[in-house]
């Protein structure tokens, strides 16, 4: 598909956002419990739908490059429209205001729009291979659901007995699952408990309950398995008391050919376009140890991740740019950190003091502890937090742009808490609270000035690190 940037009057244009909200067709909430998985945007539109699980086949054509170019057609996905007093049907992005929340303790999403005096509610829930939708409105409003994509529409049931049953069953099932979680300590404040519960439910939605595949996000380009994201999810599940979920993830990871690619489809086959990265074996071994499974042998790790027989050097890292000799890969694979040490802290590239301090230094405290490096890590992280925004930090000092990223913010909070820097860890978690959508979802990144999500929402990796940071602070 050719994607253009709106240079022709014939090009589609993504509808304009309401003030303070992201544009339509960018997901802000995820619906599901490890089977059929739906992404819902801030206006109650279903903008991504996958079967049989979160890393499965897409039933909605909503490419990331069209989202970035601002050329998403206005009839993409499944779109609720409202007719007021018999007038023309309007999508919810034309409302006066829109709010969105999960039903407490569930992945059931409720979006409410106000058109003058008329209030309209749209509720989505998923169970098995079906998506349910319930709509309601005050007097004068009539809601219709439209889709130009038959494969997606065929999975949807609206306002019938089956839909009501699906919403009820999903609500009960998810609350029952959440009740199994190992609780935070009684000292944890209410906001921490809410973030903990939402993060666990997000991981549940993005983890295939049959295979253990963990999709990074419910969005084109992110509905793949990255070993480090999935390894962190396994560790978070194990820490929260969900041992069977963690073991399924670890078993899936242990079966991957880690040297084949940076990311994988839900069936374990590699995704072309990005070469294997130098931290994968470390995260897979971590997931295996956390769940009591046999880890990769050193020979297997070298063969899988480094097929050329080279060391960890000259591989891409978590920033997924050009290959290099990077701090994150050295930490994850157990290699010495002296080449990264400077008087200011640990820099991203070996032997290059100008490469900037790297927040991945936090990994040398948690989850790959290097006690001898703790003083250098503390210096690194405290210096990086001097530049934190109201919504968190960037991955490193040399990162282009100012947008904060929630995963580095969360992993930095985790390690600072482990180092005894509780006050600073709490400040970072405060940033995460502000970075969360009103429904509690953590975007991959967001605008540093407005706090509006500009990328995948929610991101599994960020929620996994949030769980680990919260459990470190309130075990």
C-alpha cells in the first residue's frame, strides 16, 4: 500500500482530535483476556482486532505508516456513530467531549461522549473469539455501528442477549483472575494499587493464554513478540504470583531461534526487517530462571543470538538502531562494564564518553544485578532524572527529541527503589501516573508538553516494569 502525507486533495485525512486527546485510530485501550484482542481508540472506535490472540492475524487494515502520515480513512475499523433527534450520524470524535474508563477490575472498556445534552455510552468486551458491544444514549440519541471491514464486523455482536452475556462473563472472569494476584503491602497507597491492577490486566490482555506469546502492543507493527518485552512480562507475572502465565511465556521464548530476528510472530516465526539484538538471550534466560525452567546453555545462547561467533559487540540494542557496542547488551549478557564507565556514569557506547548516559544502566541493578557497578548506576540514574519531564524520562542523554518514554521511566524507578533511592523512585512513578491515560494505560511515549500519547498505547513492556517497580516499593 502506498502511503502519502496528505499532499493531494484526493488523499484521505485522519479526522482531527478533540482538545487534549490523541487523534482517532490510535489505540488508547486494549480489550481481551488472551484470546481475540481489540484496540479501542479514545473515541470508542475499534482500530485493531486480532485473532486468535494478541499477536495473531489483523482483521482491521490500519497501518502504522498511515497513522504517522495522517492519512487514515474516516471509516477505518468499527466506528460508532450517533444520530441526534433524527439528524445525520456523527462519529464520537465530533462530540463536545469524550471520556474513557475500564470497568473496575476488568479489560471491559466504556467510552462516553457528550453531544450537547445527549450522552452516549459504548462498552466493549471480548471473550473467546467474539467481541461484544453494548450502546446506550439519553433521549434524542440513536447509536449505530458501522464497519467497512467484513472480517472484523463478523466477530462483533451488538446489543443482543449474546453481547450482554459476553460483557457479564468477561467482567466476572477478569475480576476472578485479578483476585489471584499477590497483593502489594498494606502500606501501598490507592493510586499504586490501581496502577498495579491495571498493569496486570494489561499484561493479561496482551499475553496469549494458550501459547504464552506476549504482543508488545495491540497495533500494527507492535503486535509481535520481542524477547526482552516478553521476558520482562514473564518476570512481572512471576513476581505477582501468576506462575503458570509466566511459565507459558518462558516456554515460548525458549523455543525461539533468537539469532533469526529481533521480533517474532505469534507462531514463533521470525519477522523480517530487523536483525537479532544482543540482549535477547539474557532476557530469555532471566524468564526461564524466574519460572524454574532450564535456561539456555551458554553454547545455545551464543549460537542463537550470535550466529557469526562474535561476542555481544556490534549488535543492535533496545533502541533498535544501527549495530554497535552497547551498554544494554553488555549488561544482559554478563559482560564487563568498564568500557562504559565515565566520571559521570555509564554511557551507551563502549569507549565513547560522548555517547551519553544510558538509562539501561538500571538493568545492572534490576534485573541483572552487578553489585560492583551499583555506585556507577546510581550516579547515572540520578543525573538522568535531573532532566525528567512531568511525564518521565527519555531513554538516555543522547536520545533525539524530548518526548518521555514510559518503559525507561519505569525501569529506572525499579532500580532506584532497589538502590534505596525511594524518594526519587516515587517521583518517577508520579510521572508514570501523569503519563497514563485516564483509563490507566501507559503509552510507549507521549508529548513532553501536553502528555498526549503519540505512540502505541498501552505498551506491555512499560506495564511489566511498572509492576516490578511497585512490588519493589511495596513488597
